[in-house]
């Protein structure tokens, strides 16, 4: 006898399938900004449906838009957790190290001088 899926299982199954298709078709997000923009766009589409009067809302549209948000968020979460990051596999530690190195390299000379001054290294 076949197991009947719960509504949650059905939605998770659909989101997983859609995530696979979208990721294969579009690859990783170009940036965190792009990911958030896509998530916001999907949220706006859901909000457009939610703002309608109760009897005018389309339940299928509500469900589909909610799944679209989940797929975009899961795609981004996978990307930043190292599954897909700049087209390469990375672990969380290397991603954090990369972020810190980028921040350190981005410090301007006056900020580095202030740090050295605070550490007592300036003027020696």
C-alpha cells in the first residue's frame, strides 16, 4: 500500500524538485544581492495575492508563491553554506576566512594606521 503524503511532505517534495530544476537551469546566484532581490520578488508576488480579499485569493497561487520563496531561500542557503559558492565547493571555514580576508584587504590605510596606533606599534 502506497504511503499518502501529508501536505507538508507534498510541499517539501515539490520544493526539492523545483530547487533541483532551478539550480541546474540557472546555477548559483551572481551575488547575495541578487539572491535577496529574487526572494523579495517572490515575496512581493505572494503579497499581491495575500492582499486580495479573502474570497478572491487563489489558494493554488498562494501555495505556489510560498514554494517559490522557499526554493529561492534554499538555493541561497545552499550556496552560502558551501554547496555551491562561486561555482566551487567550499567548507564553511574557508568561506569565513575568505570573508575576513576580503574585509581586511578592504581596510583603508588610515584604518590600518589607527589599528597599529591602538596596538602601540605606530611611531616606533
